[in-house]
C-alpha cells in the first residue's frame, strides 16, 4: 500500500515547496515595508528623519567640528539601522525568490497539463517581479547602511519649509567648488569622504552583480545548447536575454559610480546643483 502513495509524495513535495516559498516571499515583502518603519529611536522615525537631518546639518555646518552633533548623530544612526534591517530582509527575500525559481524550473517539466501550468503561473510571476525588486533593494540598502550620512544628503535639498537649511546651501556649494583648497568647514571633509564611500560601495556591488549575472548567462547558454525541447529552449533564451540585459545595466552603473567615487568633490557639487 505504501508503494502506491510513494509517487504521490514525490509529486506533491514540489507543490508544497512552491506554496511555502511563495508564502515566505509575500511575508518578507510585507516585512520589507513594515518592519523598518518601527525602528523609531529618540523620537526619530521615517516621517521626521528628513527634518531632523536638516536641522542637525545646520548645527553641524556651523560647529567647526567633524563630530556629529547629537541631533544629527541620532538621525544618521536611525538611518543606518533602517537600511541595515532592510538589507537583511532584502537578502532573505532574494534567497526565497531564487529558491522558488529553482523549484519552479525543476517542476515545470513535470506539470505538462493546463492545470499544472496554472499551478506555477502565479509563483512564476512572483519570481519575475520580486527577484529584481529584492536585488535592487539589497544593493540600495547595503549602500545606505555603509554610508548613511551620504544617503541622507538628498533630504538636504528637499527641505521644503526648512528655510535655514536651504539658506546654507549656497555656502556649501561655494566651498565644494574650491575643495580641497581654500577655507572650508570641517563638516565638508566628512561630506566628501562619505559621498566617495557611498558611490564606491554601489560601484563594487554593481560589479559583483554584473559578474554574477555573467556567470548565469554562461550557464543558461550551455543549457540552451544542450536542450532540444522547444519550450525549454525558449525559456532559456528569454532568461539569457534578461540576465545579459541586467548585467549590462549593472556594469554601466558600476563604471558611473567609480567615476563619482574617484572624483567626489565634483560629484557632490553636481548633486548639490540638482544631479546625483
């Protein structure tokens, strides 16, 4: 009798794994948006971190010191933890999506009927949508955790009603234009240094992604050459095109950010003038 149910256990296992991994991916997606928002510390949270940062920057710029004043230190510390948690959740989400993709790929050949294909259609959409999302989320949040001060700088130019912070921007622009020569606030040295780190981290991560995807392209190309089934070849060709495209984009991002990391004063000046 047990031998009669053995095939059922074999065929049912992939379905259970697909359901479990899909559920994990959805829960991790929810955690990506909900958990970091609960990291309020000393009154700083997602809703007011920009205002706290701008107010802290006014004090910092005028302090004559490279050490953060308390309000700025609190904002930067919150932003570090915010990105660190998001990076961790993104890594777990990416792992779940990759595992789900592997299970779907291995079970696709066993589900030839229409009902079988429908059973993997929705999980397949999850992989297609959440895979790039998790990858971008991981890269962006590792970058933000590595250089949280620089990651907050865009909020300096989006102050809205923070008139005092906006009024200080011309002075910052003027000193950046002459950096490193001439007189400048010690705060500017930290800004330039963290800005260089911010772009160096992104360049390194983008290069890693490009190399990893190049490896994926090699594997897919070899499988494409070794496969004769039409549907499998079509899927492999589509995956190869997608991986090659993303690898090319990642390589362009890496090169652009190497330039910013090597010439941080010029990159910071361009950012303060409306670029990034």
